[in-house]
């Protein structure tokens, strides 16, 4: 089984439904320089995160250009963790961690093996995603899960698997990669309203992920 993170939440109804699924973590996308229907302003993210009960991890997902911007988002949203995209090194990650007082999840592509090793032990978790040319997530596309599993086996830092995960493929993803957490956003959305969540899909995703078994290594 894998832990689950449901990301890109923007309404109170979606947050409440996500909590009811038994998801381990909820993600709020804020202060990103990309066009996405999932973005909400930091104050809205703070208000939604404040409604999440204990023992469910809240994550502010952002694309900062500087350490200062990352810290500001963390201070405004007041999450349990911050997930960042961008070319930050180990010392910068440590500074964000110390100044913001939250866990730091660093997103990268499966091809960024050298960087993953450089950040191993510095980040609290490494999220392997299918990235755009600009280095953002949310593509809705899968990547090479076999390569991701190899990377996971090389690292001490917990690995979060993202990128194109849906209720239909998450069990296979867990079996192949054996990640610490599986993360989805676009894979649990309604067809008629971009950015809003399909509550039945959220329940199925969490059920399939938590019931999945990993292949023998």
C-alpha cells in the first residue's frame, strides 16, 4: 500500500470530501507562475488548510523564484509542509526548512537523477513528477515508472510519485514503484469543471492506492 496525497483542492466541499476519503495529505496550489485552474491565492489556501483536521497533512504547493518567496508562502498558508518546484540546492532547502519551520518536499523529473542524489537527505521528501518545459507539474502525463523505482531504491529520502496518476492506474503505479506516497490532481477532477474534484474518483483513488501491493524486488 502507499500513502495518498490529493492535490489542487480549491473549495471547502472538495476539502471535506478529500478528508472523508481517508487521504493522508491534501495539497493546495498557490503562487505559481503557470496557467492552472487549480491555483488559489495564499489567503484562500490558508483558510482551507485551517479546516483540515489533525493527522491529515496539509501541503502548500508553489513555484518560488527565491528562498524568501518560499518562506513567505509557508508563513502565509501555515501548512505542515511546502512542496516546491525550481532549481534549489541543499543549502537553500535547509534554509527554507529552518526559516519556515515546515517539511520541504522538492519536485523534480525522473531524468534529474544527479539532482535527486544531491538533495537526498536535504529534502524531507522528493516528488518525482512529469514536468513541463518550464519545470512545473500538472501535465496529467505519466513517466517511466521503472526508472522511478530504480531511483527510489537508490535514495534514502522518501519518494512521492506524481504525474498522470488516476484511479485506474494507481494500483499498477504502486506495484511498480513502491513509493512512500502517490499524488494526484488532474486525475481526480470533474470533466465538466476544470479544477474541481470528482468525489467518487477521489474515493476510488485512495481505495485503490491503499489496497495495492508492491511487486517483489
